[in-house]
C-alpha cells in the first residue's frame, strides 16, 4: 500500500463527526471551501511529506504495514495519527 500514497493529494470533502449549529455552519463551510482550493499534501518516496494550505508543513510520514494507519511527524517532538479508510491510486480517505 505504500506506493499508492505517493504523489500529491488535494482536499475534496470533510465529513462532520458531530452536528454543526446553523449559526456557525456558513463560516465553517467557507473555511472548508478555502481548504478545497488551497490544501495540498505531497507524499514522497523518501518518507517525507509537504503539506500546504495556510502554512507550509514539512515532515516525515509512515504507513503501517497493513495500510490502515498513517502517521505524520511534523517535527521531532510530535506525531499525528490518522486512520486510513480508503487508499487507492486516485482516492485517499482519512479519519
């Protein structure tokens, strides 16, 4: 599965985990639209990544052997763990 993740990905959609109030929904939708237009993440063969949206983030990435967990290491002191819902040549779904 490691080769499938290589390349540049853009944001297509965000699914809410909990209900959003009608008062803040327009602001959140506008923010998501901005992310759709600007967010990109590139996974490189040397296990580095570059994410770009409001700021640039460079770090390392690691995909579990079974392809179900993706970990980002934006710096030496922290990591971010994502569940891989779907990974194919043209689709990457994370939670």
